[in-house]
RNA sequence: GCCAGUGUGGCGAAAUGGCAGACGCACGGGACUUAAAAUCCCGGGGCCUUAAACAGCCGUGUGGGUUCGAGUCCCGCCACUGGCACCA
């Protein structure tokens, strides 16, 4: 490893970080802000001293990172990957003249801080603050151009006050299926019979329509630990900690009605610029499927069993039915002889974990209820079973089994010897048994209906029409998406702004706190564990929970997702104390109708890891749509363009983890190579969205490149003197740095045509690659420039200045230092030296500079390269053909052959086809 | 099982259907040095031939196809990675 530093990054980097901070260089400006006269943004746009407004501000650009959870372990090399990419683009857009919003904050509620508190008794507030301080220090040391004046922390009451406020907006809304949007619950039409009835019934009706509602949902309860566990804390029906048995236990939970938005969440994916794979993941998660509900009568039971099927055309092949073990009809229809078997089975299933239930390769299990239903088209009696391969939570929790044409039903029928009847004729003579794709209906006729001979699509239409005419079923759409379980039995989260009280009839009911009661701050506790009877930790604070008027506070808290659902909005106006977000500010930053028709709606670019492909991004889209419906934001989608950065693996090509011992700590890298080299390497490794292994020797490569950039500018003798001075008195290093001189070869002269060609090739490459987020090739373009420019005997200051503007987004510290040196010693005529480097206009690419007088023409015979000619650029196709045919090296390949065709592509090549 | 992505030198990678391997790492040779480090210069996919070079042949996971021309487009297969996974 290198001993001598390539250049004094250890002095340069802190120097410029302090400078940017002192100048607030990267502040983004809201309409209404007064622009300081000396701020580089004001100087660049000649707005010094003026009040910013949507009219005088340049176009906006909102570039967002997924904010981190500030863990105790500090930053790892994965974090800065996306952060570097967005920082480079932010700096690029500033140079292009945009008003760039590039903020950072902390997603700081969460389990680790709470678990640490349970172990040590230290309040999560304290450890969270410490972790934030560590993260912030590390992030700053990388030189990212965040606007820290907008920093947010989801655990800060001035932030979560508005998280609670948004919850109240959701709570006070219902989804109107007619208008397909959220509306205030105060406008909910109350049915006439309820209007005159008791108040309790009216309230129950309203509560059943709210977008935030209460339900009994099963959670994992561990008797031995005296606590509720999260899904991921339960392994094979036992607790992860201590290996104690756990049971499913219904508990009162808050839910958010995201299912109401399923259709819009799906449709609007078509309006945003995300990768196809990401959209596909969301589509699969939402899981729309079209089909029909069909009713089956059971002898002696009044209500029919309703099933959902996507293949109503196979109804004639339904030879049995299956209910999920939890289906409410099970106890009604079970015959006495089967009662014990059914109850046993239900209990076995209840004890299984989700994992066990969904384990593939598992044998199908189930029990006959003794009951028979009537197939509505064949009129035949079919047995009704219960089995855990039918899920209670999807569709109607019951299916018609068509074993001939459904894999699961086929397996089940084989195991339990149930009849299998063919009703689809597969194309191409395939075996019909277990065939699940489309085909032609067969054996599907009754006295009044026939599907025979109809292809699947048509048969579906026919049968649905018939079912609807007989009131035996109807067309239905189903979604996999479930309502969002929104409550947690935790301490370190936002308390719900809800109280419970008894109404006149003595029934318990919930009620929202007034907005004036926000923020509702969690009470201090000595013990952060749940109570022995399974109440959330907040229940321990009895003085906080029980209010003087006899009502009691909700003791659940919100999940970690809540704070991250809307943080991108708070950045726009993070210090606003009277509103969650000012409408005028919102309009400037995200709206399409801000008077700038061409502007991107919402966040221009959002970069983060794939691990949030579904949950965070779906939840945030949901909240945004509710806020949109209620008129609080002006776009239906929050994130216009989204890019996932790829994982960085350890040097061994394995996922980084403590147990493998292959974790790379950014601090160590920074110490040896500096922040600029670190940033450059993270981008040079390969395309942003690819998975790629870390390689410390690769860092040395880009570090050497920065050393060459340094030597392109500085005078060697002055640098040697600087180093000797530093060796003599290390305490005065920063002062000695000023003695490093620009080399004499850098002069205020016009570049030659050759030099301009090199420069403009670099401008073109870097500009185009940044637009396409191809950071790795942009860097290689700059390397080519530097390799070339090092050989120049006279180095025109203007060309070097343009290069520094290109380099600045990638390696801002060294670029600033060299810019300062350059401006000190050699006047740069094409640049206004009053404007800071970060706001210098991006150099314009001039295609005329790349024009060559001659060019090397590859000549192929039958597609194989045989010669290269040198021809003038403007040569005609005919002349080029003649020259190619006349070539010494080509002639042997043409001898004795017929020239069939000659393909001449001007600017590309010549291909002679012979036969 | 389903969906998506990726397969190119020793390694990270690059190539609007037009000279495969830019740029970088590692490696080898040279210059500077008492020596090393750093720096600078040169070399570089494989095979075959050759003293060396030129020339030639092969080469982008694999098998086909389209095309004057395919890493790139189309069809089949294989491997790896990620997501979903009894969703009727």
C-alpha cells in the first residue's frame, strides 16, 4: 500500500467541507426566501437580495435519497453508493442552472433502539441521538451536498406531530367507490334507517367506513415471555428467543384500508418512470385477478357457500369443494360424525406457523366435513372438505375444486381419492389430467347450458352471463393485497392520537384527539417491555393512559413505515410549524401546474435499495394518494423516477456480513484514500443498478487518477517544498498548502484544435453519461482526457477550467482546491471567477470541435476485417468503394471471386461481399 | 413452480446492428534510484507459425435463425442472482 499520499486530500477535504457549510453553499431556495447577495446561487442567477418566487427562481430539480435508519453500527459502504450517485447528479444539475433540492434525514423510530433500551435501560432518545450524530459525521465526511437546513428526524416531535396529523386525515376519511377517491367522513351518506336509529349504530357505521379502522387480527402471543412477537420473531411455531411455544391470538389492531386503492395503485404504475422489474414486483404484490364468484347451496343450510374462481369455465369439472379451516360456515355444516376430526384438524392448523403452512413440497392435508353441496350446473352433490391449502384471507376463503385442471386440486384429489372430471381439451393433444392452461371446453353441457366447443375466453363469458342471469354468481375482481396492519405493541414509535371511552350505551368507542393536542409525545418509562398480560409498553404509563374524564389513550404505536411514508414532503418545508406543508411551496417543487408545464411532477429522482421495492414504496404511494384526494398535495404520484442501486458485495464476492468478516468500513477507506477517491471508486465499479464486489485495489486505481489530476495542475517543485515543510512542522500543514503553486505550463492561451477536440470529447462523454446515469463510463471519459492532457507542453487555463467543472460533481474537494489555485494564478477568460465552482455553468459541447479531416476506414470482405484505409472525411461513397477495391491487402481476397455487392456506410466502414 | 435480471480476458468492466475487450485493476518488461516505494514509458484474449514481426485461424454461457455484417435482434436450452411462492 502506498505510503506517500498522491495529494494532500487530508487537508483539502476538511477545508472545503467547512467552506461549504459556512457558505450554506447547497441550500435550496423556496418561494418567499430572501436570497443573500453573496450566496453563489444568487450570484449565478443574479438574484442577490431578491425575494425568491416561483416566477424568478430557475426550474426546480428534486433529487432524493432513501433516508437511513441510524443504526449503532454506523455507515457501511452500501449507503454511500446511492448517495454518491444522487450527489453527483445534484451537483450536475446545479451547474446546469437548476434550483436543486437535495435533502437528508433520519428514519429513526424502530426496533433496535427499543431492544437496546430493554437491555440497558438507556432511553431510545439518547441512543438515537448518538447514532444520528455518528451517521451525520460520516455522511458529512463524504462531501455530499445536502441542504442540512432541511434535515428531518422522524422521532422529533416537530416532525411526528405531522405524522400524527396525517393519520388523523386518514382516520377522518372514507373511500367513496363512486368517485374512487377519499372524502371526509363528515360527508359520508348515512343510510336513512340509521339516521333515526341509536347514535351507537350510526357511529359503528361511520367507523366501519373509515380508512383507518379497528379490527380483531391474530398476532403471535408467547406465554412464557409474556409478550407479543412479530412474524419474523417466530420460527416454526416457537419463539426465536428462548424457543418457547407461541400461539395465534386475536387482538385489537388498527388497520389502514390500502385495499381501497388497489386499482389506482396498479393503474398509476403506468404513469411513472420506474424500472419494469420494480413495477412488476408491485403488480405481483397487488395481485389483481379477474374471475367470478359462484354460489353453492348446501343441504339444510340457508346461506350458500360463495367461492371465487378465475376459471368459471371449468365449473362442470368442480367435483368437490374446500373451505379454509377458519371459514365461518365450517361449524354449521359439519356433520356430527365428523365433528371431532374437523375440530382436531382446525387446532393442528392453528398451531402451524405461516412458514409451515406455506411450505411447498408439503403433502396436502384436509378433512371431510360430512356435508355435500350442489354443483349449480351439473346438479350433482359434491363433498365439502376443509384443508389448509385454501387460505381464509384470499377471495372468499372457499373454493370449488376442479382437480382435472388445477395443480393443487389435482394433488389433493389424488391423495384423497376424489373424482377427477375432464372439462378442458388441451391443444396439441396434451394430457388433460392436470392441464391448467386455456383450451376448449368439453363435457360441459346441461339441459339449459352448453360450453362445449368454446375456447376458454369465450366459455368464461358464456358461463358468467348464465350465472348472472340465474343470480348464482357474478363477475368479480380480486386482489392479493391485504389491508395494512398499522399498529405495533412497541414503545419507540408514534403514539396514536386516539382515546377510547364508553358511550351512553356503555359500548367502548374510539375518538380522535383534536389537532391542538398534537404532538402527542410518548411518556417516559422505566421498563420498555410489554406488560405481563400482553398490553403494549405504553400501558405501563398509567398516569399518561388514563385521562381525568375517564377516557383512556390508545397504547399501540405506529409502525416504522409511518414516518417514511411522507418524509419527502416534509423536506419541502421542514421548518413550517403551522402546517405539514405550505401549498405554494408544494406547488413550486412538485406540481406540474406551477406555470412550468415541462417540469417533472413529484420527486425528479429517487434512489435507494431494492429491499424497499414493495412495502415502503407502496405505503408511501398510498398515503400520497390519500393526501392528493383530500387536496393536500397536487400530484397523484410521489416519485416520478426511481432507480435501485445494486448491492455491494465483499471482496470475496459474498454478501457483506459481520460473521463472514468481509465488511468494508468507509472510514478506513477514507483515511487512506480520501473521500474523493472513495466516491469515484463507488461509481467506477460498474453500472449503478448492478450487484458488484468491492475491491480495495480498485480504489487505488481511481486514487492514482486523482493524483494524475493533481499533477496536471501543480508545480512539482513547490509541492516537494510543501511536503518538506509539512515534515518539519506538521501543525502548520494547512497553512503550507497555500504554497503549492500552479505549474508554469498552465497559461492563459487559446487551446489548439487538437486540445479542443480532447476537451469536447470529454464534455460530450461526461454530459451524455450523466444524463443516462452511466457514472462509470463518464469517469473513464475523464481519465482519457487526463491521460491526454498530461502530455500537453502548454496547458490552456480555459480548457483545464472546463475540465474542473466536469470533475467537480464527482470529486468536489480536489476540484475546488485546483479551481482556487487556477483562479489565483492564471486568469480564466471564459469563466466568471466571482461564481463558486459548484455554480459555474456546465460547459457546452460543440460538435464542430470533434470534426476530423481524415478518418480510418475499416474494410471488410464478407464481414471479416481485411484492411484499414485512411480517407478524407468528406469522401464520397463511390470514391471510398474505389479505394477499398484498389487496396493491396484486399485484392488477394477478391481474386477469382465474383463481387456481388459492396456496402459502403459513410463514417463507418466498407464491406465487400464476394461469392 | 412463477416473474424479473445477469452471463464478454486472470479480475471490475466497455461497445446507436458496423474494427470486441475503451477505462481501470492485477501481471510482465524498461527508465529513474545505492535499493525500495512512488512516478513515468512499453506490453498485453486464445491458438498456430516465427529469432521477432507480418499474415492466418478461433473467440462475448449454449444450440439454432434473421442480416452484407450479431456481444447487440428473434427462437430454444443451460447457469447464476433477486423477488414472489398453495393467491383458486
